[in-house]
């Protein structure tokens, strides 16, 4: 009778997974996907060049080479002041906000098993919008509009609306379709509240509210970078740790439970991560539309995976936001648009494409 030998210690460093090699690092096992690594590398290069282009454009232009020199410790004192103190915080805020929205979108689309389920489409960020506009309209020019008051209000409003959606969608668990339908209903209700607030506001307050609602990176400083950076440092590793259950959730709750996945606990933890990322991003720059919807879908197609990949979505979302901000700042001469208008123009056709595509598949 043949005896199966135990794997030798040297074989534990590299194992085989059907179709793909796996790398074992201590207690962790990572599947080697060359296409994903290639896409990540190209995305990081494009992101770095987009950051350099965005930072270099302005009343005092700086070349890409000079910007990269300053970022890596070179450049003269004037260039370092312009790059590090005036322009880098804005681009870095856009990078972090885009990354947070993209990861939140990848999680919600995977949980709901629906490419249209992004935080800005199913109401997760609607509470942030309503709270921020309420502070602008009711707070006037007082302390509520300070550097702390408005972001905190948006964060609290986003968390409140997300947990309200989750609570209303709970029926011995949360199904993807129910979460989407309840989210759309809450989103419509809160959007109506926002419109009413802008109608009763005076002209100055209404204009300030519309700038917020369009999503803007104008005037962003290091005080806006820090909260999003902390949120990403805490929540993105949590999302990567929890990502292993997303593959099981793609097959439905019954199959996932059969695989030993605690479906309700896993889905709740993932939703908390997604809500936290979306709320912090919205609190820092306003509702930047369609990044959370488009970035995960682009990433999924670039990688060729069964669900939106979190790491690639992070890089693609950051790149889209930085490039959209570059277009918003430079495409119309002296007129600077809010970055949310550019992302909406770029993302709306893709939304129509998704709706038409899935409509055809439903009829087939």
C-alpha cells in the first residue's frame, strides 16, 4: 500500500493551486496572479505621472521632472514650497478619496452581486450629503462650517444613513437585492431633503451647498489628508483580511454557509468597512460621483476576475480621481470645475452602458 509522504519544509514555501501557483508566507497563502501584478504596476506608474502632471500645473508651472525631483527630496526652496505646501495636499486628498471610494464600491458590489451597487447609488453617502447641506444652510457662517464641523457632520450623517439602510434591509440576514432597493429608497428621500434645504436657503448658502454637492478638491490642505489617510490605513487592511469571504458570498448565502463562512457576520463587517471608507471620503471632498461605481468595474475587466479586486480597484479609483481633477483644473482655462462634475460626465455613459447591458441579459 502506498504511503503518502508529508510535504517537506522546503515544499511549504511554494504550493500548487489548481490552475495557479500559490506562495505561502508563514501562516498566509497568496495566489500568484501575474496579470494582477502587471495591472497594479502599470496603474501605479500612471498614478504617479498623473500626480506629477496635476501638481505641476498652475500659475507657476513646474515640469514633471522637477515635481518628481521635489517629491523625492530635491528641488529648490521655492519649488518645495509650491509642491509640498500648496499643491501636494490637494492631489493627495484626491488620491486618497478616490482610493477609499473605489474600495467601498468593490466591497458593496461584491456583497450585493450587482455592478450597480455602489455607495453613491444605494444611499450610503446620501446621509453625508444631507447632513453637510443642513450644516451649511442652518449653520450659516458660524463655527459649524469650520474645518472640523462640516466633515464631522458629513461623517456622522453618512454612518447614520448607512446603518438605517442596513437595519431596514435586515430580514434574518441581508440579501443583496433588498439592500439595493432599500438603499435607493433612502437615497431618494434624502435627496429630496437636500433639494428642500437648498430651496429655503439664501443665495450664498445655496451656492456653497451646490459646490459641496458637486464634490470639490479646491482649497484642500493637510488637515483634509490626515483623516482619509488614517481611515485607509485602518480600513483597507481590514478589507483585505475580510476579502477571502467575498468569493464565497458570490455563490449565494446557502453555498457560502456550506463552505463554513459566517455569512451575516462577514457581510456586516464588510459593510462597516465600506461605509466607513465612503463616509470619510465624502466628508473630506464632498460626494464625488461615479468613482465607486466605475473603478471596481474597470478593475474587474482589466484583471479578468470574477469579482472586483480590492487592490486594483484602489489604484484605479485613485488614478481616476487625480486625472479628473487635472481635467477639471486645466481643460477650461481660468474656469476651474469641481472634480465631481468631471467624474459625473465620465461615469454617466458607463452607467448607461451597464444598465443597457444587463437589460439585454435579463431579456435573453
